[in-house]
């Protein structure tokens, strides 16, 4: 009798698992942008005095299970990055389904009119113009988060600056080149209207200390959240399966625990007669 109950219970649980898994991400979408609260960066920005800006210690602290943040990151990407960068391994439709974006929202806000949902996310910038304007083609960003790491992307998007002596060039503290020291980058500071234009302050030995910034459209903490959401989205794009994998993982572990318990009960039942 016990045996049969346990077996039925096992079946019910195994059946319930996938259903519950589907509802989990939807629930996660509810706490809106609140979860994208600024964490890092704030401390560093506060040291307006002579203290050195510890930008190398900044962490993205993004969370790919935060669907609201991923949706915001997708909007940021479509508004500020896709003019130059493609995501050539990601289709609009896959992005919409993973991030719980409706077809109307997708077509009205995130997709060019002429594109179809099954298309890959491409840029309208062609290679020839890119080279003429920027000196090189902007790289595809599909795998950039894996190649460089999310913390690098976060630092990269927060450390664009201009040198007063060479106002036309765009500099970046984090950008990794062979030169390794404050290098120019072919990407213009496309987010400077949000963040403000940063200029560096150096000490007597011409070592970088901190930035001074003109006011941007966003407060520093808002800008940090903007960058974090954008990086979060690129993290998701670089490994779309991670969003599902995590929830499947939790259910797998739960199932194994329940199954162990069932096996134990079964063993008790069998050995009862032997003893
Ligand atoms: C006006 C065109 C343009 C826009 C808009 C633009 N980029 Fe770029 N981006 C470039 C170019 C050009 C490069 C190549 C830089 C180089 O190698 O010097 C680049 C390089 C990059 C890199 C690679 C950095 C590295 O370490 O190699 C990342 C990451 C990046 N962009 C992210 C973004 C994000 C995120 C956005 C949107 C917020 C964005 N870009 C918007 C032109 C652009």
C-alpha cells in the first residue's frame, strides 16, 4: 500500500516540475526595474577628493535571472548600440520569447520595420561606411560578454573620456590594447549625453586620479543601472540557455532529493520481510 502511494507521489511530482518551471520566470518579471538597483560604482563616484578612482575594482553585479533588467537591457541595446553593432547569433523571436516580450512590443519598439521576427539581429551599418567613419568595423557583440567578461564590459561603458588636447578622439580607461595605458578607442562615447562628458584629473606624476564630469541626463546611479542592464542583456545573449538552465537545475535537484526519499522508503519496504 505504502509502496503504491509513494510511486504515485513520485509521478505527480515529476509531472508538476516542468509546469512549475514555466511559471517561475513570469513571476520573476513582476518586480520591475527595482531589482536593477545601483550597487557598485556609487562608492567610487563619491570620492570627489584627491583619492584615486578604483575603477578596476568595479563589478557588473548583473543578474541574468532578473527578467525586467534583461528587458531594459534589450531596449538600451536597440536604442544605443544596434546602429553600429550586430548580435548575429540571436534572433528577434528567440530574444522575445526568452525575455517574455510580446510580439506587439517586439515589433513596435525593438525591431526595425522591415525586419521579421525570425531574422538575426543585424546592424544597418555597412562595413565600408564603418571603416570610413571609425577606422574599423564595430565588432559583433553576440559573444563579447563571454570573450571579455561582464566586469570588463561594465568598466568599458563607464570609462569613456576626452582629453582636452585632443577633443576629437575618444579615450577609454578599460579598453584593452597592446599599449595597455590610456588608449584611444574607435568607438565614440555614444552614451556621454546620458553620463556626462568625462575628463581626467592627473596627479604630479601624470598618473590618473579620477574623472570630472559635466552633468549628464542621468544621475550617476541611474547611469550605473543603465550600464548594468545593458551588460546583463549582453551576458544573456552570449549564453541564452543559461536563463532556462538555472530553473531546470533547481527542479532537477529537487527531483533527485524526492527520488532519494522514495528509494529509501522502497528499501525499507523490501527489507521489512527479510529482517
Ligand atoms: C557609432 C557606432 C557605435 C555605437 C553606437 C556603439 N559602438 Fe561599440 N564599438 C564601435 C567601434 C567602432 C568599436 C571598435 C573599437 C576599437 O576596436 O577600437 C566598438 C567596440 C565595442 C566593444 C568592444 C570593446 C573591446 O574591448 O574590444 C564593445 C564591448 C562595445 N563596442 C559595446 C557597445 C555597446 C554596449 C554599445 C551601446 C551602448 C555600443 N558599443 C555602441 C562603435 C560603436
